[in-house]
C-alpha cells in the first residue's frame, strides 16, 4: 500500500475508504466491524467521514462498530468534515440547509463527531465546502482551540478553489494539508480551473472524491461516457486489466499531484480494485488517450 | 455609526453618501449644502465622487456648496476617482470614451477634482476602472507625486479583479486601501470570481456600489428579482424591518469582508435606511435564505 | 531595432522571425541562407523555432542553411520549444499526439534540436504547452541538466496560464524569462484572463504569436474582422501608414507589457512591416478605438 505524507505526523493510505453511504448498506454492528477489518486487511488505513453523511448517522454507525474492538483505532487514520448544516431530525435546531463555519459550529460539530465515532481525536478535519459567509478569523480561532485541546490533529479543506484556499490560509496558523475535491476522468473542472495547479504549487496532496464519477463513467449512456469507456478498454488491454475501474484509478494515481482516491463502496471487491490499481503502470500516451477521450478532441 | 479603518490615517463611515447623480437632483447651491448637513447628521462622514460624474459636473456642484461653509470639510472624508476619459463639452480635448491611467492624466484629473471640490487634499483617490493599457510604472509615478505633494492622502482601486490588483500592487509604494466594486444580492459576480476572497486575503475592506442593484431588486419583474424580494420579505419579518432596502444593506454589512455601502440617493430618507440597517442582525440561516434565492437553487 | 531584455545574458529583437512554416516555403538551401541574411539585415536577430515545426523538419532546414555560413550564429538568438509529441515518420517511436514534459523527453528533444539546428547551444528553450500531466520535479531536473551542460542558456514557457506558470516556477531554479502566447487584436483571451497581468506583475516580457491572427484580421469576412479593419484603417490614416499589418504591430508594441512580435513570413516585405511599425506612435484614444472595435462595444 502506497502512503501519502500529509504532514509531519500524518500519512494516509493512497486508497481511502469512504463512508458516505454507510447507512444505506444496511449492515449490522457486527457486519460493519467485519467490513472495517476487511478494509484494513487490504492495507487501507484511512477512513473518510463527514458529520452530515447519512443525515448525521454514518459516523455513529462506524463508531458503534469500532467500539466493539477499540484497539483497531490505532491502526487507522480518521478523516471527517464540518461546515454544512442540514435540516434533520438528528439536529432539530437546524432551520435550513446552509453553511456554517463559525467558531461555535465547528467546535460543536467536532464534539459530535468525536462522540459518534467513539474516538478521542480526529486525525484530519476538513471544512466541507467554501462558505461564502466565512469569517476566517472565527475559523482560525476554532482551529486553534481544537488543535490545542488535541481534539483535531490536522486540518484541511474540501471543494475549495484557489482564491478561497489562499484566503483561508492567510488567517490560520495550521497548514492546510489537503484539499479533497471531485476528480475523475468524467469531471476535469479541477484540472482546468487551476485547483490542481495550486495544490502542486503548494506541494499539498489532493484527495479525490467520486473517482468513478458516481458510476457515470462505467454505466452512463451519454457520448462522453461511451467515449471514455472505449479509451479505458483500450488502455486496460495494454496495461493488463479488464476492470475499467482499475484503469480509472490508475489514471488518477499516475498524475504527479499525489492524489489519494476515496473508494466509497460497501463491497470489498470494489474497494480491492482501487488498491490493485496501485500496481498498474500507465504511460503518457495512455494517459492522454483517456484525457483526450474526455475532452472529445485532441489537445492543441 | 460604524467606522471602517482603511489605513493608519483614514477611516470611513460604514455608510457612504454617493454623489454620482448629484447633477440630476436639480438642487440649488443652498439645497445642496442643506443635504450635506443632513447627511452628516445621520453620522455619515464619507462622500463618494468621481471626476466624470454628471459629465464632469458633480464634483463642482458639491464644491460650490461646500464653499458656502468651508469648515464642514474637517468633518468629512472625500473619495474621488480618475482614469476614465469621456467626450464632454467640459473636456474639449477628449476625442473619445476610453481609459487613461498615464501619469499626466491622473495628475491633471486630481488637480481638476481639487479645484472643483474646493478642497486642498483628497482623502482617497481610486483608479476607476482596470485599464487594459495601464502602464503601472506611470501610475506609480503619479501616486508618488500626488502623495508627496499632499494632494492625495490614500489610494485605492475600483472594479479591479485579482490579477489586475496584484499587478498594480507590485509597482506602487502606497497600499491599495480599498477596492470599490459592484456588490448586491442581485450581482454576485464578485463573490464568485475571487474578488471578495482576495480582499479578505489582503485584509482590505471593500466599498459596495449599486448595493440595491440600481433599484432592480426592489422593482424588477424578472424571476430573480421576484425570488429575491420574497426572501427579503421573509427575512425582514424575522429581523424586524419591513423596508426591503434595509434587509439588503444588512445582508452586505453582515458579511465579514468589512463592506461599506454607497447610498447614492438625494433623499435623506433613503440614505437613512442604509444607516438604520447597521443596527439590524442577520444570522447564517437568514443570510443563506437570501443567497440561495439569488442563486435560484440550494448550495451543494 | 528595439531590443527586449529577457535575462542578464539574453536580449531579443522586438521583432522576431518565426520559422513555423519554413518547410512550406519550398526554398533551396541557398535561398534559405539568403532569407536569413535578409532578415538579419532588417535588424532582426531572433529566430523562433519548435522541435515539431514542419513535422520535425523546420529546425533541420534552418540548420542546413546556417551550416553554409556558421559565423552567422554569433549574430542571432535562437529560440526553440519542446513538450509536444506528434506522430511522424521522423519520430517512429511516437504513438500519438500528446504532451511530454518528462526529463528524458525534454533532454532528448533538445539534443535533436541542437543537431538539427547545427548549433552548440540554445539561447532560449520554451515548454511549448502546459502539460496536464507535468511532473514539475522532472521538468526542473531537465532544466538543471541542460543549464549546467550549457546546452540551454535560458528557459521560458508558451501558452501558460497563471496557475500553470506559478506552479512550474515553484519547482525550478532558473527564471522563466518569457511566456510566448497568442496575442492579436482578434484574440484578446490573454488580455482578459489575467495572463498579461501576471507577466506585468512578474516583470516578464511576452512574445506574441499569430499577431495578425493568421491573416483573419486582414482577410476575414466576419463582423469582427470587418469592424477591426475599419478601425485599423482610421487609426492608420492618423498615425501615417496605409498598411493594416503595421497598425496591428503598433497596437501590440504600444502596450506596456514589453511585447515582442513573431513575424512568421517567408517574404521579407511582410517581415519588414513588423520592423517598420516600431517607429510608429499610437495614443490611448487610437489604441482604444481598435480595442473597442474588437470588443464590439464600448468599455464601461
């Protein structure tokens, strides 16, 4: 398992297990524990959460399983997020869907997450979305308090663009050690708008969410999906796999921006594909064959 | 009256009186003086001009009134702008509408402004528009000369985007202490393109022109205006005002970017609304209710 | 002939001869030598190549002529580019059109260029296109090796946007001493997206390719071309030339961003126009007359 160093005290596994849909997998407590163990057995050690996943339920489902065997905690890195507010029976005070990056919301969100996850400390906390009403001085105060109390070890962001990231960075004392963004051969926005460039400029590794574009690449019937699948098949034949998802993961791993990939499945076979792809090799000709299939035209 | 510190020697009132339309208010010299006094009585101390307003006439109309009671000068901050060239009977040498940020144009524009306004010194001079032909070395020389002679105390820009502001900043010795931009719940461009983010990154307060979108929010019949008004009404009910303009001003004041607002009316009642809004409070739920009405959809 | 300083040891002539189409001019070796001498006689000393021009043939056609009179080398600056891979009988190993900015590709491309051009050293090497798969650490290693061996004296880029240039700059030890971009009154993209601003911010001169928009301005029948020609004619009358190409070149030379222009013709009369324009003067009114004809509307 390749590892990516995010800070002096945190490295994550190149493949990350995503728990966004945990509540919909309908697993008993024991089955959830078994899944965690199977995931760890693949070499994956990093688990990706957010306070809001499953209507504020997924963290607790994970924590309940972890509590059955607390010693597993030492073998894993736990990532979670805050900053989105959802209306939910689990948060009766919330009046609407909006963002909140105030000091009090961040701290209270982290405290909920710690309790739900049955852990003492979060390895990496991400601001889930850029907040157009962000008061970065408040966010900085929240980070300081959470860092000093040991409740959060490292900080980062998710879905931030250049100007948002540069702005927040000016106010906080802790480094932003990753930006978790949507990245797949179906979704090139972050390649094109400078988000990848900034991460490389700052030497900050990226985490890719929806690397398979939520299944659209593998099953979509639109022209773009069909074009991409054709390229994936041809490249797959050359690099030695018939699994198109492995070709997609390899395409992301091949990029020099140090991209880890969130595999968000409840099926160990699907997760294993993301791990297997770490041993495949793709050259520039092959990488561009897929890239140009996405664009629908040659590069200039 | 809240105040916003722009530099070590300049603070402005959170609400600014805008004189763009002074010539169309058809006031006698004495009525203009009375208006200035009424504005000062609200607590507003900052007056926003540009050389070109009213076809190069507004500054002189203001200066003529001020000359009736010169001691008022000490109670106010005067902002003006230069860099746009208009064809006008008042500037017979001008052959067309274009920009000019050359040393000679900036200096001559300031000298006209000082004479027209009947003052010795401008508190804040803004480059009115980013000039695609700007020679920043010339602009820097003009700033130096105007600063050393005491004719201009502070400098800033208007309608600048990130790359333009960063470029100019590299050449000049004086800080750019504000960017005066179009900001309203109807016009989110500067929220979306990084202009607000840059101001917060640089800790530079912003001035908002057209905060009511030139009346389009209050009277427009398009879907967007109707959606925004509905949200403004609902939020107004919650925060305690039935005046939609006050809700709009509160929406801008609530933002952490330190935004002052240019109220450009000749009617003291309209100006007073912008002042009153300083005592209203809006929470994130309410702010996003308006923001999402503008977008026409939920945030992700 | 005006000169533009790109680094402490490199200045180029304001007008540059472009050899992209050399292979299509169908000149004998002796005619090519004669053209080079005629170009030098205009005062132009800078010649612009790329490895791929003419399907990897143009550099060798130039080098073959230069070899007839090697002492000419001392009178010229040679620019070439690498990073694009084309399928070609001259490069049988290439499987497709893509980019390659790996260490091995850059070094091998330079070695081909040196041999083809019959020279010992390249004055300025440009990365031809931003490579979405660029590994900047490899690019940096290639630059170091080429610089230390004396095979390349100076480095730059071509067609880079802000985020790409800032990213690469973080990794390399040599300054990026120019960005060669498409610039003409037909193609304002680089004026509008911050690319020009960044060059001025970094005080890096620009090189303009396709300054006549490949002839579209002079012969196009679309509304935009017709509008631009009308403005060029009117301005030409005022500044003293009936040659529209000279007006276009003057429009570019007048900009303060220190723009050199690549004249890519095999006809000395066309090249001479680009040189002649250096002695014409254009004021802001005239410059904006053309600029606003391009936009199709007035500036705000």
